[in-house]
C-alpha cells in the first residue's frame, strides 16, 4: 500500500471522504484499465448516470495518441494525453475478434469505439489518460499514482486490469526474451510480432507449433494456418481431444477429425517440457513429455491466462489462491470503495476468461452505482450470480457451441438422483426479489447445502459500509439466485439425447430433466443453427414439444413461419410490430398483405421483416380457415407464373396490352406491385430498352435509372439514389480492370459534383468488389455516362431485379492454389447474363479451388473448381434469412456449365413468384432440389432446349441502355431536375464525414405530417419549379393531368415524380412514393395506406399547347412547401431521434385568409389522354 501523500495540485478531485453530502460535486470513479470490460463499464456508466452524480476517470495502457490529440486539438477539448513508450498504443479493441486481424491487419476495425467517440464525450463527465498506467494504489487516502507521476484522487476505484497469457514454469519470462520464435497469443502486439517473425527467411515454409487445444489455442492455430509463410501447423494438446472445457469426448473427437482433415497435425496426451534453440537463441524445436523432439521454427503458447492482480497485491488487497482480486457478490474487494471486474476479479475463487461474465460484472456494478438510489425510488442492489458460460464460436472452420449446464451429466450420471438441495426463502431478500407484477410473490433463493459445491465466500469477514453507501450494510451469506430457472428437483434424474454424424462432422448432445420438460444444457459441433433458440429455452421454461424434435426436427423445410414464436415476439423492429399484432389483424378480418402493412406498419421501414411477416400472415390465414390468394395483385387474378405463361402465349408487348389481355379491369392503369412485375416479364421475353417511353414508367423504383459496368470485367453502376435524391455509381471489380479505366473513375469522381455542395463524389470500396461513387445529381448522369461509355463502361443493375455481380477469387491467374480459371469464368458469366431481368436480384460466385475464397456457396449460383471440373451450387443467399447453397451438379466440365446455368436461370424466371429469391423458390418448389435436377439435368419435361433457346435470345438482344441514352437528346432530357427550367435546387444539407462530404441523415422515424390545400388559401394547383417550391405533374392516359407537391412528407424527400402511378379497384388514381411506398391520391392528396400523412394537390388544365396551374403567389406557396423549409438537415434528424418533433399539420391559419373552394384535379376534355407531356 502506498504511503506517500498526494500532491493536491496534480489531483483531479478531492478525496471522497471530504465531499459533503449536500455538495453537488460529482463523485469520481477511477477505472483502472481500458480493455473490453473497462470500456463496457464506462459506456454503461455514461449511459445510466443521467443525473451526472459521477465523473468517470480512466487510465489505460492503450491509446492512439496522434489521432486523438489531433481531434482534441481541433475540438478544443481540455483532455490530457500522455504517451508511454512501453504501453500498447491502441484504444479498447475487440480481443474476441483478434484472429481477424491476420486478415485485414487494421486495428481500427477492431476498435470497440472509434476515435470520434472519445472526442464526443463531455469532459465534465468523462476524463481519460491513455498510454498511462497506474503504478500504485493508496487505499487509505483514496488516490493512485500513474507512470507519468500523476496523482489522481477517487471516490470509487474500479479495477479492470484484465489478464495476461500464462507461460509454463519451464520457460521463465527472461528465457522468452532471449529465445527468438517463442510467442504468446493475447494482444495486437503479440500478433504483430508473429506476423513479422513469420516473414523471416529461416521461418518461411517451416512448422509453427501451437501449445494448447482450448479456445485460444485453436484460434491461434487457425491464424497461423492461414499464413502463406507457414508450411505446417501442429497443435500440442495435453488432453485427449481439443476444447475439453466445452465438449465431451465424442464432441471433441469430431472437432479433432475436422482439424486433421484440414491438414493440421494434432498431438494429444502430451505436453512440451523444454525448448531447443541455437547458441544464437533461435528456436529450432521442442522436447515433448515422451522425450521426443519436435522440429519447429515457431511456437505459440495458448495454455491459459493469469489475472493481472499485481497492482492489487502491492496495495494489500486480498487475492485468490489461484490468482485474481477477491470480490464478493457486489464485486467489492477487501478495501473500501474499491471494486474489481472482468478477468482480474476472483469471485468465489473463480476467474472467468470469457467476455460475457466480464460485461455482466460491468453491468451489475454500473447498475448498483446509478440505479439503487434514484430519484424515482430505491432499488435493491444486483448481485453476482454464476454467469452464463454459453459460447458459440467458429474455430478452425468448425462451428462449436455449448450452452446451459453442458457438463451436468458428468456430475449427475444418467438415471441417478442428484444430491439433495435445501430450498429456503431468504427473508432479507423477499421484497427485492418479488416479481414485477402485483402479486408480491417472491422469487425463491436456492442454497446448495454441499460444502464441496459451494466455495468459500469471497472474503472471510463481513463488509460494513458507510451509511450513504449504495449497497446493503452487511453480507452474511452467498446465495445463488435461480429466478425463472428450473433444474432437476430433489428426486429427479437427467437424460441425454445425442446425435453423432461422423461423415458430416456433426455432433449434438442435449441434457433434459428425466421427464423431458426442461432443457438444462447441451453442446453442438458442426451445426449450431439452433443455438439462439436453445439457449433461450435452457433452464427458462417448460418445453411443449417432444425432446426428440430438438435432434431430428419436425420435417419442416423452408422459411421460418413463426409458429413457434410467442405473440409478444417482435417481428418488425422498425415499428415495433409483434407477432400478436399480425394475429389480431387476421382475426379482425384483414385478408391481404397490403392492408396488414397499412394497419400495423410492418414492412414499411427497411422491409427486412417482410418474409417473416408474410409467412406468419399466411400461417394465421390458414389457421383461421381463410384461403390465401397467390394473385399478383388486385389487377390480375393470377400468379406471376400464370401471367408469364399468358404473355408468352398471347405475346402482348406493352403494359396496356397486357392489362387488356389478362387484367381484371382492362382499362385499369395497374399499381406499384404489378407494373414492375409485368415490366420484368416483358424484359425477360423481349429485352427491349427499359428507357423507352412504353416501358420506362413501369420500372421498379430501384431500376428507373439503369446501369452496369465495364466492357468485360467491370460493372460501373449509376443509380439515382432517391434518398436525397443523389446519384450512385457502383463499379464492380470482378476480373481484370485496366489502370486507364480506374483513372477515368477517379476523374469522374472529381469532375462531376453537386454544385455548391461537394468538392468531389463520395467514394468508397465495398466488400462485394465494387467501387461506390455517391453524390452526382440526376441531371449530370448523361454527361457522366457519356465519359464512362467512351471509356468502355456499360450499363448495369446493381440495384435492379437482375444480375448484380459475379464475384471471383484470382484463381489460376495469380493464386498458387488455383485449380480453375475463376476470373475467366466469372467474366464470361457476367458478360452472358448482364441485363437479364428476373423476379429478384441475382448474385453469382466463382471460386478457383475448394478454399472457396469467392463465397460461391452463398450465392444464387456458384461454381467451385475441383480437379475434375466445376461443382455447381444453386439457391444460396445471405441477408436476413441466409441459406447455404445446395450442391446441384458435381464435376461438371467447363463446356457444360453454361447450359446448366441457362436452364436454371430461365426456369426460375419462368416459374418464380414476384420478388422471390432463388433460395425461397427452391425451398417452395414441389419436389425440391431433386425434382429440379430431374427437370434441368435429365430433361424429364423435355423443355431444356427451349430454355436454352430463350436464354440465347435474351443474350443476343442485349442493349447498353446508357449508351442509348447518351446518344439520344430526347432521352437525355428525361434526366432534367425540372421540366420548365434548367435551374438546380439543393434538397439536402451536406455534412462532412471521414474527410468526405455526404447528404445529411434522415430521421429514423419522421414525425407525422399532413398538408392541406386550405393552407395556401387558393384552389389546388401545381407547377414543376415555382419560386422555391417543387411540384409534380402527372399525366395518366385516359384520366388526364394531375399536379401535386413534389415532396413526400414521410421522409421529406422530393421524389414523387419518380413514383409509380396506379389505381385501385374503385378507380382512385394515386402515386406510390418510390422510397417507402406511401400511396397518395392525385386528386385530393390523401394517403391511402398511412393516415399520418397527406399531400397537396393542385388544379391543372390544358389550354392549347400549354398546361395551366392555379397557384398562389410564390412567397405564399414557399411558406408551406418551399424546398428550403423542408430540406433534409442533420440537426433535424438528431432532434427527432431524441424524441423531439411532433406531428405537423399545415392548416389555413398558417397563411391567414379563408380556404378557397377546390375543383377536381383531373382534366376532363379532349386533351385528356394526350401523351405529348414530357415526363
């Protein structure tokens, strides 16, 4: 314990003992350590301490001195930084993902909080000293001394010093320093040393030995296995199988076989006894316990961790026999006002090397410091209980998981009665452990009456705290809370279900109570897909299905239909829609998806929930005895597949002809559902230019401004991102690309800017082999594409329902492992299928060997080269409901690959439902993949030649849409921002981010907004550019002209002129916002599917060759819908995200004066139906 008195001028705060109760001075919490647990505690304190009762100060070994200093200097923040030469110069980073560092070599990608996060914190609430270690702790005077000589006072001290790698006794630290080639696997510095040493000449191609077969050992082995400089990897494991702390013998054996199948040598039941090195101190081998010598150029020790408790021991704090700072159930150490959390803490003589228990400790302590004595009333302090040690990891390419009490069968053999347990209620805990309801029933405390099970308390003496403490006066016993958890009762035994598949390397073992009602724990190898569901059931509630279903399943295939979800399960996170809300709607008479979306808002945000929402809706409809219609929409009483057949036979070539031939009402104009679907079918049959007048208005929102990449290998994709609205370019780097083309992209990015807003296009590289260029206004697209076309680029469909990308590895072109020319094959596939429309997006992948670097098995179609040809995989996808692709054909000769893919894609285009991915199509296809193999490989239906011919027709009729646009002046005019002026108008505030500029964010949830014509004081009317206002004009054949405001009130986006115009079965004409599909009537502005919004419509008439719109004065209209008034701004998004901003309703009183009478917005007369208006 340090005895010197602190120098008060260097102290941050006065000692806690001198702080008056009445004082408003916040108490200082000093956090020693800035690792994963330390930063987790700090984040929780900053989040929970809303009353600002505390100021958090931290000293950590990490820090990015130059970057943070620069940011602080720019911000004018008073934080102080010191740089220590011996410290690890990194901020808090994710050690769990340490192995990923070998792949990207960027520590910034591992940061738990980026540098900006630290700069954004309030220095009155959070002060930190990076790269500065606490060297001594004075527990009596409540201050610490740092490596920089700084003295810091504290009221509470939290030790989060973590742990360090353990070395065996035969290799002392000084021997490590003297021997080259000996490493541990713990932090970034260790990995940098491993990477550097592996590049040395005598190491290249040599053997790396990993000592330890646990979680960390397998991570280290996988990391060095992936290094090209390492020729062989050997794991030395003292146990008979790896992961002996997570798996039993059978599970460990499966993992062992998987590792050996990769080519990694595993030596079991042996250990290393000494090192062998040259006189110069270079490692050459290891001596094993059987006296054999193992040659090695490098050895990595991953045999465990040791808590870093040296600071605590030096200060006189009690520490555990096996290391670690002793803490009680409230995480208090033996010294007052000092706590320990994370790997450095010893709770009941247990230390935990997993991040989960450490974060739980941080959560408990932050809660107790901030929530026990709150303004809204007191709350009993939380106590530490045995943490959940469940884990789910991917080690050496093998999925491994364990959950619950996964070794319970080792302590309680099957068929025997477990040791008796004494169950009693703890009187002192009754009130605080009561359930949250009104019944007042307590949750029982379980005390295990076995001396060999219950370890000694964390401290032998009771802690008595000061009267103002947030914790109880005394702690007299340690109890294990079993709230809402169930285990075997005093007279029960347990039973296990096991499944072992050595051929697929799959092993499962689940432990149940003897009656099969409760799942107690288990382990999984190879297939961990049920991990989340099982861990939620473990000990929690009685299961209502036979235990066998957890192993063999119920024979259900395909998508999740939600039948096993509780009604309070959230299925739409954007609008917090539960399964129960969908069920209630069905019971209330809702019988179609669109009405369901209108009533619940499910699927109207990001849309990612729609597959699950749709399946739940279908399941509930079936349960209620209602028939489910598979019709395309209300305008077509048939499915997409049936409509495809009708169009193929009757050969209509435009949407009106299709409606006349197959529509419910021949004179209907369709809707936002059927128009894109019909456009896709027509493109799949005739492949005409989608920018032609007869097709352009039918295109899906994301495909209105088509685009694609380069003449053989690059896909440059421009799409007007309606979000702002701005343009988006995504060149895809598959195969080769010339330096000249890269230069062109750079020149375009610098040349074409959003005037007065940005100095260049926002540029980034994606993980899908694409270059993104953001920020070009729509009106510049023809000029941009003129340059790109001249440079050899082509149009593409990076956002359309068409081929997106064919990803490839470098294959035989550059890779020493390459078996097939993946680059050449990928280029050929992309060239063949470019521009082909389909029910949903298509992605491909080609890997040149079984190492599968292109991730072909997660694509709609994928190829993997073998020594006998190509393996073809079909119907995979990522996203919210990922599916592993299915092996469709093995060892296919290269000349046969195209024919099989032609058949597959064309048959999918023919028979899939609208917006159905290939994965869902195969899952729902009658007979499954086996039936498809008979149809497409064996030609059982005799249609393969026809499918190939249809695909050949599409390939031969390919058009470069952008080349057609840039060469046609009339089509170039379609890209003007306004049809009545060449003026440009800014529609979004531009902010700076990561040294580039981009438009401000939308609010995640905008406030409701209704616009009424009465707010203007004159009848409805519109123009295109009028003062500062933007208006949209619509011409609907046979129905006339319509005019509305241009801005959709949902996201304040000026995009309505790009929406699809449709009508309902009552004849109401509406425009569907292209962003989130709010449908606004063109005659009165009413929103048909969201009553929170409405728009203004205006009177319009045609006089000769002119369109006349009845409008107020520009200033009056600008006050209501002016662009500057509603432009998207970052400050607005921040206010709304914090809960500010209420619903908006523009009424007449805003302008003064009575509302004028309105007439119909449509045009009635001979001019209605004239198509001369240039849209």
